[in-house]
């Protein structure tokens, strides 16, 4: 089922035909992280990858892993094409993930240095859940959650 977020964009589940376009959204994944490429391929095969399409071009990608984080759904990846940032693509993908979640609460995380993602999470009423050290040296991972009902409780 496609989820409309504006007249120019559609958010939907990725298909095998989307693989090349998904990998192209953030070329740095392909260039520097072969493991990341495989994560995206597996997510597409498993039906865990959502895309935002604008003018027949994929401009955003989100990976939602069912029950991956202590039995709760977890948004593992969110990428927006550099030329589509700050245009509601990330917001549309986050909302689509909440709508398609299999658990009452959804979790995600971001590095402390990722101020843009923290701003998106705050604007969408995600609540801080904790902090993890040791994943990226000197840049702790901040964990957030949101209930499907829109309330943090």
C-alpha cells in the first residue's frame, strides 16, 4: 500500500527492481561500506525497506527491522538524497515506518553528532530513551522511541 505525503511524493515498500536506485540514494554507502550495501539488499528482499519516490525517482530510504530491538521494531537506516534533504522526505519515511510497525513502540538511534536527525526526531515527538557508548569512538549513540499512538507513554 502506498502512503501519500504530498502530491509529488509517494512512500512505499521497496521491491527488487528498486535495488540500484536504493543504493544510489546515498552513494557513500556503496563507495565506503560493502557491508551496508548488503544490509540494504537484505532489507529489500525481506520487505523491510521503505522508499520515498518523487517524480519517479527514489529520494529517500528507510530500513525498519521488525522486533529487532528488545522485541520492538527498530528503524535501522534512514538516508535522504542530498538534493532532497530538508524537504519532508525523512519525515514522510519516519511516519510511514510508524504506520507500518508491528509493535506498539518503535525505536531508533542516531549519533550525538547527527544534529539534523535529532531535530527531526524532536519535531516528530520521539522521546529519548538512553545513550550507548562504545559504538562509534567519541560519538555516543542516542536512542529514541515513539508509540504508534503518537504519545511517548
